[in-house]
């Protein structure tokens, strides 16, 4: 059957998120506080892992996300809330 593979990247001024899931089950997420990737998989399944560097890539994506967030704030600064 069909599977749902999902990747989420998000940020704010003070926080960030990077997560991968398959069929609604979280496979990996970036723990930016402890500076590591986490595999929240139960012990009874074969371990699924990503290539080396996936955490470093998530950190780099956070920098891009925060840079884009700043640019959007500047670009939308003078746009009225209502047309």
C-alpha cells in the first residue's frame, strides 16, 4: 500500500524543529538543546537510521529558516492587516 513520508522544518527566534516521520510514526528528530539527533524507535523493531550528518544538516537548515524569517518580517513590515 501507500505510505506517508513527512519531513517538518520550522523555526522561531528562540526555537526550532526538524523531524522525519513515516505513516504517522516519528523516525528521527533534532534535539537542538542537547545538540544531537534522536531516534525514538521502540526496541522491538529493526533500527532505522539516516546517513551521517543529518543533524548537522538540520542545524544548517535552522540558520536558513531564521534568516528567511528575518527577511519576511522586513518585507511584510508595511503591509496592512486588511486590504
